C-alpha cells in the first residue's frame, strides 16, 4: 500500500503538547489531520477534552476526526488492568495503551486516510529504527513506549522531541486563542482513574476484605484491608504486632487474601525474569542498563534471552520490584526494548 508521505495524522487529546505538536507540523508544511480517540467510558472527561481538541484543531486549521474505541480499549487495556491487580500484581496500562491504541489503532486509522506518518505530543525521539530519550528528561516518555511494534517506527514523528515542557507552554501562552492551553492542569496519572485505583476497582471486584499479614516465616503478625490495596514496597495501611521499625510488603498471596511483610532488606532484588518481550535488537546476550519502574534510575545489568524470556542479572541491588511492571533496556539514551516482569 502506497501512502502519502506528506500527510500526517496527529493524535489530539486536547492538551497543550498535542496542540503545539499539531501546529509545528502544519508550520513545517505537512498536510495534517487530527484524531481524538474516545478510549475509556467517562463522558465528563470526553466532554471537556474533546471540546479542547476541537478548539485546537480549529485554531491550527486541521480536520479533526473522532474515533470511538471504548470496546477495543476495554479489551486491551482496562480489563487487563483489573485482572492484573486481581492477580496481586502491579499493572502498567500506559505501555499497553501505547502499543494497542495510540500506536496500534491510530496507525490503522492513518492508513484509512492515506497518511504515512503518525505523530503525537510524546516527549521522545526516534530515527525510524530506535527510540531515544527526550531532551527534557523530566518529561521523557520512552519507558512507556518500549512495547510499540518496531515495524511502525519509520512512520512516527515526535515534534516535541527536542523541546522542553516550558518551551511548549511559552509557545501556547504567546498565541492569541491558545493562552488557556498553557495553564491547563496536566494529566499526570492514569487517564481513566479519577481518584484512586482502588476506588475504580471496587466497581468490578471485592477490594475491601480484611486479611492476614504474615512475616517472612509465615506467622500471622497482623491484619490488612484487602490485598488489592497493596503493591510491593508499600509500608502503610496494615498492622504488625510489636513492630518497632518500618515493615514493607514483600509478597502478595491473592488466593488467600494475604500479604507478606518484612524489613527493607527483604525487598532487595538482584535478578528478574521477563516475558512478552519486545526488542528492537537481534542480540540474545548483552550488557546494558535497565529501568524497572518509571521515575527510577536505570541500573547496569546483563541480559540473556532464552526461549522467549529475558533473564536479567542486576549489577546493583534494586528494592521493591513488582511483578506486572515493565523492565526497559537502554544503551545510554537509546531504547532497546524490554519486557514484563514475570518474577523477581
């Protein structure tokens, strides 16, 4: 299929980043069209954000399409989010959404309007073969894009790759009609969670159910509110009889509604096993750095790929590694791919 290489589809969320990304592409001379995706079923959210996206599209002078993908989102992102917590694990819905929705369904829609390129307001770089961390390391989103299908990389554009967030707000503030975009509250948490994730889970599963707290030897030492309230490393919200120093969740046993707690050194982790890999390199053994959570320091490691799993030996200890989270490999600023933590 031959697509128009002068045409770009931009994901427009109604936020300042996607708005300025659209404007920059239009100013570069591309034929630009926008797409607002209705993902989660929160009418109030869409009422506000779609209105902003329409205002942005009108200002820039681009056509805005609206695509209802709530069924696809539920299947690929929302239901797995609930199921992961129910298994006593910690999900990463943004990485799933980027693969299946933003760089999955949006690519299909780009095809349908003859657009070769797809652009978003993400802070990340690409050369068409790899992703690289953004210049603004406080906004870098490469961790969440490790799971994107590598076949799509040549078609992706990120106009904000070399910008800082402050630059983007300054541009918006200087444009008559877009000033309000510069001062909009930013969405920093999971877009479909209004308050806390446990409030959301309560509509689908039993969250509040008192259970036992065990020590490292399996002795009952206290009570908790229900295992889904806890993630690995959490240190509050449960009782430990006679404890004089902080205790942390080290393990979750969902089938018995139990949590295991211990002192900080019990959280120490020196190796992880990953499954559902998505790698941008062919090597089966390599030494790189790995991030085991967003907003954490990448640590050096050795990686061996065997039978579709990655066996990762950490060169320095990491504390509080959670099954279900993403482990993402880097060579300096270059993103090499990653996988999902299956055991730690």
